[in-house]
C-alpha cells in the first residue's frame, strides 16, 4: 500500500530534480522514492545488522555448521583471549 506525502522544496532544487529525472527516464516521484530508500538503507543500522545476521546464518547453514560448533568456537576464542 502506498501513501502520499507532500513536501516543500526550493524551486531551483525541484527544477534540477525534474531535469535529472528526465535524463534518467524517471518521474520526480520515482527519484524522490529512490533517494529516500537509499538514505534509509544508509542510516538504518538495525536493518543492516538484521541483514548481516541473515547472511551469516545462511552461510553457516549452507556449510552445515551446528549451534554446538558455534558455541564451541566462541568458548575457544574467549579462552584464547583471556
């Protein structure tokens, strides 16, 4: 579901955005949506961490690493540090 959002920007900025959008074959709305999505991806550390854990989990599953093996590696690492 989409929601409409109204924003105010400087006329010059809007004109430059419109020209850039045309050059890329997009609408200004598409450009704004992409910019907002990119900014959120850059700043949303929680989503980044979740994605990282998911990627790590998939790699561990693919290699058939068990939770017991992970626990053992953590204990060994902590023992070597102390």
